[in-house]
């Protein structure tokens, strides 16, 4: 009996099929089931999600850019702008560290209020870095993009994810979140913030999710909600769905108070 010249491929090992339009549903399900399995295995019960720009550098990096520009390598005006914006990197780093330390001190079993970011550089890196410096597990929900988005080195290895579909990544941002912090950012940050606001406004998210909008001067220049209320396109009380501050201390105290009142007795995710 001669050996067959052809060995059939099992469907779940057929990479050509798995990458085809016909297998899209399987890929979507994989981006739901595989993270769920890891979260359950590592006993991650809920998260504090940090959004913000991938382009904001750390203070040390911004200072290096200024020194280089002063020596003739780069645009000094842009370098000085980046140095000013680096305050938000440092604030995200400090706030994430303090919240992680608080979370680790809770008596409840399991990993509660784990810092979760989009996994990339900038503010996302700052959040993961702060949590890591507090010796806490932290999550990075990365997305494959042609630019900017590489996973930062501070994410807990087993909690680093790479998504293809934006909507599945955003599902995991919202599903486990018990609080959100929104730092200055671009289109992606606005998209994430507005989607969460819409889900809360329309009661699709039923759990209490406190939102901190960090950076008053930035957000007051970029966003104007009062005219929407005045023209009747949102309700006046919709502007109370988030708390705006420039202070790490205020943000920390607000989040700890809200989480203590509304979330400590209700572990787990859920919309």
C-alpha cells in the first residue's frame, strides 16, 4: 500500500480558510472567546480603563527632544509643545500607580480594578507603566494598525492582547470596565469616549461607570457640550455623566469613592 501524496488539512488548521471572508465569524468569535478564557484563568474580575493619545511622550523623552532641538536637531517649538503635553503622561502614570496600590490593598479575592489601556505608546504606555511600577498586573488591548500602535513593554505578558476588529476591542474595554479615565487624545480617544457616553446615556451600559475627563484646559477647548444641551440635542443632565479635573488627587479620590460605593460589592463585568 503506497503512501498518499496528499494529506488533508483539518479545517481549524487551514490558515487560508481562516483568513478568508467565509471565516470572518470564526475570527470574531475568537476575539471574544480567547480573551474571556485568559481573563477567567487569571481571575481578572473588572478593570479601570485609561484612554488617551499615543503621541504624548514621557517627561524624560520630551526633555530629550527639547535638548536635541536646542542643538539644532528638530523643531524647538514642537519639542516644547511636547514637553508641556508630557504632564499628561506623568499624570496617567501616577494615577494608575495609585489606583493599582489601592486595588491591591483590597480584601476581596481576585484581581479587582486592573488598569487596562489600549496597549500602545503615549498615555497608554503611561497607564501600564504606572501599574507595573506599583507591582500590579495590567492589561493592554492592542489593535493592529499600519502606524503608531506597538505594544508597550509594561503590559503584563499574559494580559497583552492583539485585536484585528475595533468593535471587539471596544467590547472588551466596556465589558469589564468599572471606571474610565480619558486623557487628551485624538480621533481614537474621542471615538472611545463618545461610544461609552452613548452606551451609558441609552442605558445599554446599566452598571455605574464613573468617567474622569482629565485635562480641563484641553477638553474645554476641544469639546463643548453646553450648546448641545441648549439646543436640545442632549439633556442637561447628560453633562453630568463625567467628572472633569486637572488634579491627580481629585481624580483618585473621586474614583475610589465611586468604586467603593458602587462596585466593590459587584465583582465581574457586564454591560
